[in-house]
């Protein structure tokens, strides 16, 4: 914070003279209503989140100087959950560049405070504002709000400088001294993001030692303003260190801002390609990448995602013909290491022989699927007969990964999930290939299949592929869906009866239909929809099917389970129990306890959605297991 470079500590002391235990104060400016530790009056806000804020300014006077950088870090339960920062074009000289290292060139093209007012308000909404020497931040932010014509009730706030005076014995209470007392490293001092990160750690330590905080009032809803511009981030003091240039770059950016616009993303990817073209990454090249990321307003997550996109593109190019030479393998591994992702290609196996040129191979046409090691030769034959091409390695142009229960924990299966490749059971091929389901075995036939698993004890040995005529009416159905192509564009593919279609996402909520006749949501979202329909619609459909065609109901249930599990892996949310419960009911109705146990075990392996109550299903599983061991 710029206010600490000369008179900050003095301002903090003068603003603290009347603050004692048991008192609750309102600021004279009126934007912050400061809480105090150990008071008897006021409001206990309990688990309300904190938002740490810091500003860098052109000087010390909030009336005549302006903000040139602001950062906000959200703390929930003692843990940082979000970061946001941007440079601010103040329309004037940036002031003490020797302190905050912000130059006029860096501010050229940056948003004004009015441009980001909506972002600042939305992040402060419903939270307790926190700053070290908070009157400094309060004065500048209040002046910027006043210029924008914003009036709001006082925000509950905490000043860590005031709080430190109550619980710390220190020679002074500047941020660096308070952090040193707790062994907190202050990286990138006098950058808004560096100071907020340190203050967030200091806040957690102070709250653990201070009496409970009481506030004059609870948070009130803040006005909503549009967000007019992307943030402008910056990287200072880039060092190679022991972790490499890229790890230093990522560590100096806010965790996440917003998605980079396509033009900026393409420019950054081109710069990465140029920097790594010689198999090296120099400090000059790393700093150029840092400047480009900052000018595009990217956060660490956006930059990391673009690195993954670049590496995935290299993978796609190297494995376009399913042949990986030793030279290509070394290039892939080197690029991943330079981008701070040394294990990114751990799923690839290095060629045994030294090879520099790939053997000319005929490129097979058709949708590419990958099979896990334990997938049977019979299943592979059925896929090739249906017109699919079996891929030897995983790339993003693979439309599905066919996986057995035994291979669920395989490293390549984990990689398929990371690449957002749909995971399909090897024994759900009837649904996938558009053929009629095989009924589940009768109760006296043991070894029945798990959910999504088809098993036929009397199946004959597979006929060699060369002797099997290629069917003319194989209509893949389940593979229809959204996929990222190598350029990062979402495309939608489905079988129209003659060929696979490919369309770019309109992203506007329109729907198309695949060969099943079910509408499919046009945007690549994971908002609880499966095959484009709200779950309630599908649950009604499944329950209706059970009355007339129990096998069709089971296939649709399995299809939904595959979809929700794939979405769970991609997005990190848990699965709800309904479809698993319905599949278990169907298997019980079919008299197939082995398959019922399998679907319950499949549910038990998942991360459960917040608010889900899986106890009933898990208890039923335990009962089955106890019976089996009796």
C-alpha cells in the first residue's frame, strides 16, 4: 500500500488513539464501520467472509491523489478462496514509481476506476472489508465512489493495524513488522496483490489470538454496477529460482480474473510457441510472456489453462497418426518442463527405439475412440465394425474413452478425464452403438453386469475382424456431445444417419437434436442438464419407461450416470444419488443382485454432491456385502 512509504505508520497511530477493547467505532469518512475485538455491544457477524483490500496510489492525499492499482483477496474460514487485482488508469502521473514500480506506460490502456467499480462492489458485497491501516484505503475508495456518484451504507471493516496493536508486542506496527512477528513472508511489497496476500495471512493469525470481533452493523446489499473493462494485471520481480520462470510468473498473478478474450489468448499462445521453439526459455522470453499476460488481464489460472491448451496442441500434432517418435517425445517432455508441468505427459510411454522420422501410415477416417488396457478384443472389434478408429494414445480429438471397471484407476484414464474426454463403460456398447440391449440374466445366472455393463456368459469367441462384414446401419448415439477441438473451440458432434456433424457452439441456449430425438443443450455448460433436459424431465421419462420397457429405462439411466460422472470429473462437483438409486431399483426388479451391488459400489466411489443424502444407498450396499460374506 502506497500510504505506508512515508506517513503510513503515523496515520495509523493517529487513527488508533481512541480505539480500546470493548469499543466499536465508525470512521469519520463513513465508508467503513470498524469492528473491534472484545466488545460487548454491536453485532457478531460469525462466519461472514472477509475481503482484504489494498491500493497503490499517486500520493498520500485521498482528496488530490488517485488510485493506480487495487487488489481484493477473499478469505473464508481462514483460507484464501479468490484473488483479483488490476492496474488503474488515473489519468495523471503515477506518482512515486520508485515505491510501487508502476510506470505511465504500464497504465496506458488500463481500465479507469469507474470501469471496475462494478467489480469492486460485487467483491465487497456481503463481506467484511479488511486493510492494514484501513483509513488509507477507506479514504481513497470513498473518494472514487463519490466521483462515480455511489452512496452506500457503511461497510463493516477491520483494520489489521488496529488489531495488531491489541494483540502484538512489536517495535512498530507496519505491515512488514507485523508479518515478521508471525514469520509471514511479505513477497512483492508495495504491490497491491503482494500486500493483500500478506495482510490476509496476518488477519488469520490475529483473529486466532484476539477476542471475538463486534461490528456496528451487518453487511448491507451494495449497488450493482456493470463491469466495463477487463482488468490489467502485472508481474514484478520475476525470478527463475529453483522452480523456474513460469512458476514465478504464475505466483505473481492473481489466482483468477476472467476468461481471456480469444485474440489475447491466441497472441499469448503464439508467444509461447515462439519462446519454446528452441527448447529453451530465457528470462527475457519469460518477462515478455509476463507482460503479455498482464496486458491481457489474465490471472494465474487463465495462464495455466493456456499452457495446457498449448501442450495439448503439441500432443495432438505429435499423435495425429498414432505414431510417437523418440524425438517428438523429448520435445513434448521438454515443453511441459519449461511450462512448469513436468508430469503433463506422464501418461505417454517413451518409444523403446531411437526414432526421428515416423513411418508413413494411412490416416484412417472416422471418429477416434481409445480403449483402456483391459477392454476385450470383442469390444474392440465391435467398435471398428461400427466405423470407429481405435486410437493408441489420448488426444482431444478422441471422442470417447472406453474403460473397464478394472482400469478405473489407470493413469491414462485419469488423463482422459483431464482432457474432458467422455468416459464410457466397455460393456455399455449396445447403447453407444445404437443396438438393442441384451436383457440382464435371470436370478440363477451369477456374474451379472454392473450398471452400464453388459455380460453374456454364452457369447461365442469373437470372429476375426477381417471376416466380419461391416454393418451398414450402425448409428452411434451416446457419443453425441460437446468437445474441445485442438484450437480450444467447443464443437458439437452427432450422427445424422449418414455421417458425423460438427458445429461450433452458438452459446445462446438454442437446442439441436441427435439421433435419439432427445434435445441437446447448445451451450457447453454443466448446470445440471443431461442431454439438454432438466433432470426432472429425465427422471419422469425414466420412471415412465419402467412401466413399459424396463431395459430402455436402464439404458437411459446408465447414460445419465455416465454424463453426471463425466461432468463431476471435469468440474469438481459431486454426483447426486437419484440415477444410481433408480438403476439399483431396476436391477432389483430384474432379480440381479450382483449388478445392483455393482451400481451401488460405483456410487460409493464418487464424490457426493453437496446436500445429497447417500446414507440410504450406502447402507443398502453394506447390507448386500454383509449378506455376501455371511
